[in-house]
C-alpha cells in the first residue's frame, strides 16, 4: 500500500502502475478532450503580461499543440504571436 503524506489517501501498487501508464488527458472548459491540431475558442478576456494587448472572448485559435506544464496549450494567435494558454480558458471549436 502507498500512502500520501499530505492527505493520507491509500492506494495499491497496481493502481500506481495503471496511473503511470495512462497518457495525460487535457480537457477544455466544457470537459471535451483536446488533441494536437484542434481548433479552440477563448472563453474569457485574457490579459497578456508585460503588454497592453488582450486576447478577446471568441478569438479562434487553430492548430494547437499540447505541452506539459501549467499552461498546457502552445499556440500562435493572429495579431499577437506565439503564446501558451491554460485549457480551462478555452473550448473546443
């Protein structure tokens, strides 16, 4: 048995093996699974740090790439350039 030191959750070794073999699943704000090459729409105005530009609601982003990390979508937005987005602020188009 494995035990989490923070929350005391217990699980077996077979559960840990299954979790390690699973592929990371990225979901949008509505719960749809996202894949590389999908098109998404921004659902919230997003301010860009270090700039006065804003990504407006309804901006369509094409040909996304999924990456590891906190910001799990890597994309290029017309008029702004390359940037990373969080999947919680987009929905599948």
